[in-house]
């Protein structure tokens, strides 16, 4: 009985070295992700939606949304906001998987509080590390700020 237990523990320990580990958060990645998020939120604020699609959106996201739908949703949804006056990073969260989409990798979700001509909103910008090592948009959400 003791030998079986020892063999089982050894097998579990050995297998743990071969299980793919989630990427660890690094300070450099956090800085790069936040810089990417700030660039995206500022591009949204200046209505540079095509630039966001062409240069700041991940291949993963592009495989799930068409360019036409992306541009139309942003153009229609943000038309009533007016000009961006300011934005401030409120928080940054890190995860290694998204249960709703099944995505696994480095995921940073940043919350910005942005002031527009007509209202204040919270903007959640989610970025992932793309194939070239740069952090790019994989999701976004906005809601009115109190």
C-alpha cells in the first residue's frame, strides 16, 4: 500500500512538470499591456476606429468579428459621446484564461474612466499577447459612470 501511494505521488509530481503552465505575469508585460490599452482607448476617443482595427486588434479577435461589424458598432455606439476630454486608468487585472471564450494566455483587462463632451463612461479594454509578442485588443465594453 505504501509503495502504491509513493508511486502515485511520484507520478503526479512527474506529470506536473509536463503540464503546460500558464504564462506568468511580468512587470514588463504589464507595462506593455497598459500602454496598448491606453493607445486603444485614446484611438477610440479620437474616432480612429480603422486604425484600431488595422494595427491594434488581435488576430484572435479578428477571427471572430468582421471589420465591417467592428467599425459599424463603434461608429454608431460612440456617435453620441462627443469629443473625449480626458481618460484615466483606474485598474488593471491579469488572467491566464477566459472561461467564456476558452482563450488561454496572457490577458490584461484595464478599466479606464473617460470623460466625453456628453457623459463620463467606464471603458474596459481587454488585450492579449498576439503572435508577434505585442498586446492587442481582444474585447471591450463601456458603461456610464455614476
